[in-house]
C-alpha cells in the first residue's frame, strides 16, 4: 500500500470517528440538576438533550425565565433540533415554562429527548427585544396513580356490555408478563353470579375494543394472556387492558345456565386482575439493538455511507 492509499484510509477512518463523536451542539442534561444561566439572542435557539432510559418515567422539563421570553420545544429522534415548526411537545407561556411529557403518551419512548429553548422577541411581548436568559431542569417522575400494581391483586366489579380500562408499564425488555383475569365462570358453582368477561391487551391503543388488533382471551376456559419477551410485538413500555363485560341479553337467553345472562351482572360480579412479571436473565434475553455512538441511527448510517463513497471516489482518482 503506497503513501496515497494510507492517506485515503486515514481520511476514511477520521470521517467515521468524526460522525460518531462530533459535538451535535446540544448541552447534555442530568435528571434532577439545574443548569447554570444561559442567554440566547432574539429569535435564536439553544439546544439541550437528556437520555431517559426508563419507558415508565414521566419527563418534566422546566425553563426558569430570568429575563426575556424563553419558549420551550421538545422532540424525539430523528428531529434533534426542535423548532416552532416541528412536530413537538411545547410550552410558550409568559415567563417560566413547565411541561410534563407523560410516559403513557403513545408518542413517548425511552431514549434521547431533545430540548430547544427559543428566545422570542417582538412588540407583542412586554420584554420586547430582550435576549432570553434562563435555567433548565429535567425531572424524571415514576407515576403510580391509575396504574395496575405489578405482582399484586387488583379487584373490581364487572359491568354488563361495558368496558373497564386499566394500564401497566414494563420497564425492561427482559421481562415476561402473565396477565390473569379471575372470576367465577362456572354456572353450577355460581348460578346467579357467573360470567364470561373478555380481556383485551394492547401496547398501542389506550382503550382497546373487541374489534381492535389486540391480545385477547377469546375462549371461556382461557383466563390469562402471556406476553413473552421473545415475541417481537412485546417490548418495554405501556400496556393497556380492557375488561369487557360480555353477556347475553335476557330476550336471547333461554337457559341461564349456559348463555352467560346479562341479568347476572345485577347481582354484582367481582373479578380479580393480576399482572405477574418474571425477569429473564440477561444472557437468556432476546438481543436488543446494540448501543450506537448516536441516537440518530438513520443519520449515522447515511453519514457512514457518505464516508464510504468519499473513500471509493478518492481511491478511483488516485
């Protein structure tokens, strides 16, 4: 290999390293910490980022206004530089900004969040053309209210031909989940309080119905749904459970011991719901995507492709 070839190879390697380690212009934040004071000129943006590894944590972003009029925009990859024109979560109140991105939001996912603080200026604000001065803080909050407790018993009462909705969150991909719905389904044992409710589970639809693409019981004898970590549709994050009080109206129910009559619901039908989790050892867990040098995987692949093209083109010219 001659000197020119070594030079080309060196440029190719340098290009790769640059794209993996180049400063993206974001200030990386730590959860729970408040930044020092930043000042941004009128109509310009200052960018921050924070990694949120837990898909069950709400993300609260605060911008403490110290001067001027800072506005807040938050995005996910591939948009690393959110602006007023972007598809973003946003807050543009007067003064201090405060926004909480719920982990149950269908657009939420673990990983890097990108924060843009915009210095708004104009004659329509009292601060006029004063540059925005501010501090930024991010808080990660694990919600509990409104969630099914993991590995505990939850009980409630069925409603005839109506849905009851619940949710739970799995923080780790290496987890098997067994969701159990228990109530008396035997007419001999509970002639006036037996029922055959349906259970639906989705990780995309917040209020799943019988017609939706969901995991279902679909059989009277089947009273649990297993979400195995090896199933490609199973992943860490939020799951939404619907319990439907399936029953047969009285006019169509000649034999109440075989039809699952709606009348039984008038007597109060209680059920138990359990979300049982089992942690899978890491060496037995399905492989996850290996961590890259940037969260913008598509951008990185394009960059590396351009590096390769540059290398081949240079080689041809040499």
